């Protein structure tokens, strides 16, 4: 028998690492043309459907019977004032004020808040029906000036939300609960110290509670301090059977009675009554009466942000995420590609080659997930950027009001849409690895993510059910696209089909991530346990 | 690292079927080890266990003393071709080898080298889905060679190859063994391995029936018998029996002699002036030896629905015996 010299390899293998696995999976992905095409289809579908859903409609309007029909931009009402944060706001109320120079303090006791409203009796309604709106308000306010949209902080009593401290339109914190009356008055106090305004309330004028603190940067030395009343429209919303809603909106008015009014500090001059802002003032003009230190102030309107949607006085408007409504369709194409990325290997037996090359199976699945997430994110980001740019351009050309959002929110919505697609792809990959069949995995993804979203957005589900669907299913992830929060201090129906999700953007996204992690984790567990 | 495969006491059950039942053998460097046995003998399952794809219920398989899952850059330790059809049809051969190379920290250069080695250069950039089975086998071999491993395993590599390809494959396998590599080649047809393998592991029903060299297997089956043709049958029997041989009359003028070499027989008959016309060493073929060995293991495969046991009258239906019932389970295990 001859002596055998064992073979010594001439080829030296490189270093072992996860990076090589990533590179191998990326090579796999990019060398199947069908998958690259699928990714492209996802991007194109996202853009086209988004732009079509967004501002591609023509706008036409007429101011009354017989008047000429106007088109596009001419239909837009004058642009609304904006809050210091950039949000469009309603800033209309009756203001009884005098200047306050430097630091000081304003105190008043509210003994009554009453209201009246019209109940839909024609174009110039009479405010004949007594009653308060939930957010009718009266109280004390310190404001930069009488210009709508200027900075302010206020302590106020409301129709049905107790005492509040509100500032700069979006901030709102609760004080004493309950309705105000002569036997149960509410004492309110605002103190200015530099840029800081602090709000207190009290039931007896002796014991004071801190309600909140507002930081109004750049507050001028002399501000306007005084009393106010406002009352938003009386709004009735009907939820239609089988989804959708319709509503009516009529003017209302609130009257606040305040006494023991005292302004401490360098105040000077007489109390002046000013109607701030316009709007409902024509139907319900504001006024005030004074008897010693007691005031009766009547006003209409609201000091609050204006949410996007119909019937809010903004005219035809679109939010940034309307341009990204095609993401659900893009997700279907993405799901097909992502599921195929693993199921194609099972179908051909190629998974054995993969696992022979990389016996550490969990890492294989992780590498696949990272590759599919990265390519999907890049394709999704490109699609989202194009959809928003093209959609906004088109909508502006058609004459829509583009609901303004901050740059940071825009980044979150655009990159979040890409991330939504990426995490959806990981979910599809996990389902593919679990179910090992493309058709079954893609169907599972569509049923889990796309179908709930469509049922909700198309208002096929009742609102209560829709909310739960968007809390529990992976479709919750679409919340990342919501650019404007629901404002509790503005009465309205914040429904999913109006773009308002029951979970905050990041919480909704976390639900989707949890689903994807669960699918991938279960798939990794099964992959490790089972024979290949 | 030592270029060996060690398989020790593998047992594995797929549902009711026992696929591996104490499979034990060693593959040594510098030779081609043929792994033969009927379909369902457990060859493919054993190979999957060696590659860490299937987990055995008992026993272990080691490559150079390590379990497969502990290998770093496994393709530079073992190259394997299990299923030539395991390809993404829309991916080209070169891209298939490229991702494999990347997974092992190897470069595109190495992928091009094995393409050349497997004779695939002309088709390397075409979709693998359009390849013939023979081309897929070559691609599978290129993939196995990618890491230049000291241990190689090929499951039924001759399947679908044309005669030219079979000749090429034999030469290729021999050159691998000549370089000192350990080569394990499975086949369900002994004929394919007859002129190729140095050593044979014969499997049946999930265990090893014979683990021997090719020469030893043939001589064991031949049993040192010599055939003799003579017109003087009685005289020849007397002479040879006196010399201590066992002599059996097999025909009017033919005898089979055991216990003497042909040379001794010629000398004895010549010395006693007994005429004879032919003395031949009775040599079994490898195929015969294999059939002999695997008869028991293969028996159950003849069963199945409609099978008539030996005792059944031709015209009358009768139920399959226990061997018949075992058949579907055995075939299940083959998958």
C-alpha cells in the first residue's frame, strides 16, 4: 500500500464573518433580475398611486348661485394664520385687554359660562339654541398682541373639559374639573416672569394649584393682558352605516362672567374690547360689559389648531401623507419579492446549498432580513421622496392648500414610509421562511397588513373596530405616515380614514416591528430545529 | 486538518420509517470510496447528516474530527454535490458560484477558476434554468470545488451524464483522489463505480453491509473456485479429490473445483495423464458480488401493492406479506 499524502488546499479562505454572509445574500438578491424588477414595480406603483390619490383632482367652486365658477387656486380662502410651530390655526375670539409692561400677574374669578348656538337654520343663522360647545371657552389670556397667530398663554374654563391652561395653540393641560357656576366659581391666575408664563387655578381664591408653565420665547416687553371668550362651531357628525361620516357645522357663542379682576404690574390705561380674527364674528359679534371689577364677555370663534380635512375653513387641502397612500400597493410587490427571497430557495432545494455554505442558520436568516430590509428601504425611500415632491408640486399647481408640517415631521413621514416597507419586507421574509411557499406567504402578508389597511381606509369597518384593527394588526405601522396629530382640544372625528391612527406614529410602527420580529424569530427557531 | 469523513452509529427515524440504523464507516484520503446500495438504503440521508443538514437521532458524523456545524468556511473543508437541480433558474452559473464564493470570503477569481475546471466557460453567463442535467452536474461539481476542499462528496454524480461526461467524471474523480483528497461517491448502480472506486461501502436498510476494498469484495464472492472441462470426468474427480480438493460435477463434462489453484490442477491432471480441454478461474463480477450482498436489503423493494408472495398461486389474489408493507415506508426514507 502506498503512503498517502493528505491534500493541502492551495486556496486560502478569507476571514469568517457576518459581513461575508451579508455580501453573499446581496449577491444572491441582485443576480435575479425578476426581484430587481419587482422592487422597481413596488417603487413605481407607490409613486403613481400616491400622486393620483393626492392632489391630482381639479378644483372648481362658485361663491353662490349665478356667480361665475372659479377654478384651482382661486377657490382657496385666504391662508390661515399659523402658530409659532407652523401649524395653521384658528385665532378668533373677543378680547378685553390692556397693555402690561414687564413682569406682572393677572387674576380673575369666573362665575359663569353660558352659550348659544344656531342649529342649522339657513345661511344667516340665529343663535337661538342655548347650550355650550364642549370646547367653548372663557377666561384670562396674555398675548403678544391682537394679531391672529401671535403667541399667547391662557387660563380658561370650558364647556365640558374643566379648567385648562393652553398656550401657543397646541399646548393644553388640565386644571380643576367640572362646570363653573355661581356656587362653584373658578379662580384663574397667569403670572409673567420674562418669557415664562405660569398658570394657576383655585376653587376659593385662597388655595392655588399650579396648572402649567408656558415658555413663550421672544415675548416682547409689553404684552396685552385681559379677558376673553370664544366658542367653536356647533358640529354634529353622523357616522354613516357601513363607514364614512357626514357633518354639519354652525356658529356658536359663549358668554363668560368674570369678577375680582386684578392686573398687578405696570399696567396702564383702560380696558379695550377687540374682535381678534374673523370668521364667525359676522354671525355672532363679540361684546363686553363692565361693572366695577366685574365683566361679561361674549365671543365666538376658537383659539386652536386647525386639523386637516374638510369643513375646517382651509379649503381644498392635502397632507403630505396623502402623496404616500400608494405605499400599501407597493408593499404587495415588496412582499412578493421578500417572500420569494427565501421560498424560491425552498422550492428548488437551494436552501440546502445555502445552509451547507453557512451552517449557522440563524445568521443566514438575519443576513437575508438585513439585505431585504436594506434594498427595500432604499427603493422605498426613493419612491417616497419622488411621490412627495411630485405630489406636492401637482397639488400646488391644482390649487390645493398644502397642509404645512415641520421638516422633522416630513423626514419622519418619508423615511418612515420607506421603513414601513422595509419592515413589511422582513415580515414577509419571516412568513416565507415559516410557510415555505410563496403564494401562502404573500397571501398571509396581504391578509395581515394590506387588507386591514384597505378595510379601514375605505371605511368598510366601523370606526371602533377600525381602531382596534389598527392597534393590533401589523397595519398599525401605517401610523408612521400620520403627519398631523389629533388635537384633543379641537372637537372632531379623528378617524383612521381621515388619516388619524389610534396609536402614535412610533407606537404603531413598533407594533409592525413586533410582528416582523415575531415572524422572523419563529422562523429562525423552526429553521434551527428542523432538518433542511 | 485531516482529510477524512467519520460516520459513527448514525440512527435516524422519519416517522415510522427507520432511515438510518447504525450507519458507520470512514472515508480515507487519497482514495475514492464508493457508497453503494439500493434506493432507500440511507445514502442520501447519511450525506445530509454529514453536511449538518439533517440531525441524527443518535451517532455522529465528523469531517476531519469536527462536526460540520463547527466548521468555519465549510466549503474549504468539504465540497459536496447533493442535488444538481438545486439552482435558482434565473441566476447564471457564474452568479451562482459568485454568491457561494462571497459566503466563504473567496473572490470572483476563484469562481472563474472552477468554471474553467468544470468546462463551463462557454455557458457560465447563461441562465442556469436552461442547462441540461449534465451541465447542472458540472456546475454542482464546480460549486463543490470552489473552496478547494480536501474532502469531497458526490451524490449520484453520473446521473444524466452522456458517455463522454461519464468518462470525464471518472478521470476527474481519480485525479482528485490522486491529489490526496478523500472522495465519497454514492451510486445505486455498482456498474458506475466498478472501474472508479478503490474502496466500497455497501449500504442497505440504513446500515453498512460491507466495508471493503473492491478486490476483496470480488474475491469473496468468487470463493476461489476453478472451472474444469474434461472428457474423463470420473478420473479427474478421483485425482483431484485425492489431492484434497472438493469437486462438484456441474455437467456431463464440467466440474467445479474448490481448494486448488488452476496451476495446481493443471499440474495434477498432467501428471496423471488425465485429458482436459479447459481450466478457468471462476471470477464473479462486482455486479454479482453486489447483488449477492444486497439481495436481502433490496428484497423489500420488490414488494408493494399487488405483489404476490412466493407461496401465492398465480391466479388467486393474496395479501402482501410483511415485506410488502415495509415498502412504502422504505421509499419514504429514500427522500
